[in-house]
């Protein structure tokens, strides 16, 4: 069955976040004077936090619209989205390590062990299981993201039992209190764990639910939860040490918090915008490069740092090379896999121009590969728990 999409222009925003991560990681090929002027902002770290917020929104919408009663389809789609590109980049990076950096005997077995350990570390609670280091610096963020997918996967099994507004409200309140307590306890630790990112995912999910729930009471509850989560985001930003011991610079926590609030406001504004036609196609094309760029940029920077002295032209060339590598990864791997993900969804996804007539025109997925679907108006009291039995998504 075809479904009309209302496209939400997150694509260019997501590419901007990925570019901020590249900017923070490209310091080895930038002159030290330039690094000193911007490192205190940690734009890449802020971008990853906002990525988690965006994931909370987009994945909640996907669960609500297309994966109810199909938890295994959800997990399979997320695995196809995440694992092939990451495993490929891990493997290529390990081969480069073996060819140009590794010394000593048994290089090939060590390379194989490094690949296996890095892939294992994608999954929660596996850090430290092996003595091998993570070959990609972004592995920790991918592990947090995949943990969120597993939480959503588990939550899908509870959805059939939440058939009344009272049950749904109770779960929202109790769940929010439990998550708040867990976050508060984690914040008191000397070294917080991945639990410190709870407010970002909750805020993203809350932004979606608050705007989509047909029940005003439940929408108000979610609105309060989202507001509290926003406070949690500020607490997390202010709770970070004033001095970055590993990198050796003082954080500007006030500026970081203000930038975070601006990024959240921009994301919220984009979530209610409606674009179509050429603008939507351009935005999708930009968004398609965000995840490949996030995954592939580090090996490119390492090679550049080994081959060239820090300089602005080197940094620009490195960034452009990383962008080109991201396009190759998208065109050669991610785009072909979209057909597989469509089969997992068991639906043809259609895109309706926001300014056009109701008749939808066939189009590719949204920037993240997740559909933003308008379902039939007949819904359960909680929009995300409305059962979509037509096999969509």
C-alpha cells in the first residue's frame, strides 16, 4: 500500500552536524593557532549529542508509524542501516593499519582480531571484553545509538498491552521517573557512562510525540517530560569537567550550552517545516551523505596526518577527500541496500510534495532512510501505539 510522506528537512542539518564532527577530528592537519581558537567549543561533541536527539525523534516516528507489531523487522532494518557501512570501514581501516602502520610479527592475525573486536564493540556492554582498542574513534557513539535501537526493539514487545490511555499515561510517567533517576545517579559519578545521553533521546522522542498525539492529556504529559529532558540536557552540558584533561584545553561550558540550545531550537523548527519538490530532493541528497561522512572521515584524516604537515590547504583537501569517500560509500553500498530495507518494511514509500496535489509521487526514502508517514486518522489514544496492520514500513 502506498503512503503519502510529509518530508521533514533534516538532511542538510544532519550533514552540518557531521561536518562539525569532522572539524573537531581534523585538528591533526590544522595549524595549532586555528585549533586553539575553536577547540574550546567542542563542536563535534555537541553535534553528536544533537545526533542522539535527532535519532530519538526519527526512530520514535519510525516505531510509531511503521514497525508496531514487527519488532524484528525494526531491528533488521536498523542493522542493515548501521552494520554494513561500519563493518566495511572498520575492515578497510584495519587493512590500512596492517599495510602502513603495524610492526612486528603476526600482523594478519592481529588485523583479524582488531576487526572482530571493533565490530563486537558496536554492541552494548562489550567494551572491555577484549583487550583490543577500537579502531574508529566514533565507535562509542555508534554503540550508544545501537543501544537505543535495542531499547526500542524491547519496547515494541510491550506495545500490544498498552491499549488504553490510562495505561499509556502510566507507562509514560513511570518510565520518565525511572529514566530521570537513572540519569541523576549516573550524573553523580566521577566518570558518567552512556546513560548520560538519556535526556537527548527522551527530548527527541518527546518532540515527536508532543506534536503527534491525538490525546491532549497525553500530549501535555509528554510536553512536561520533554521540558524536563531539556533541563537534563543543560545539566549534562554543565556537568562536564571545566578542563579537558586528555586534550589539554579549558572548555567554554557557557558557550557550549548556548550552542546546544540553538541547535535544539533549529531542529525543533525543522521538525514542523514542510518542503517538497527540488528543495526536498536537495535536502535528501545532502542528508544521504551524513552517516557515511561520519563513519569514513577518521581514516582519511589519519592518512593525511601521516603524509602531510598541518596546513590549511591540507585540512581543506582532507575534508573534501572525506566527503568524496562518503559519497563513494553511499553510492556503492548504502544506496543499493535501500532496496533490501524496503523489502524489510514491506511497503512502497511515496513522497507527497508539500505544495502539490494529494496524489503522491514515488520517491526514495527520507534523508535518514526512515519514512515520515501520514497514516489513517483512526488511531489509538497514543499515536505511537496506533496499530498499523497494512504492512507499511
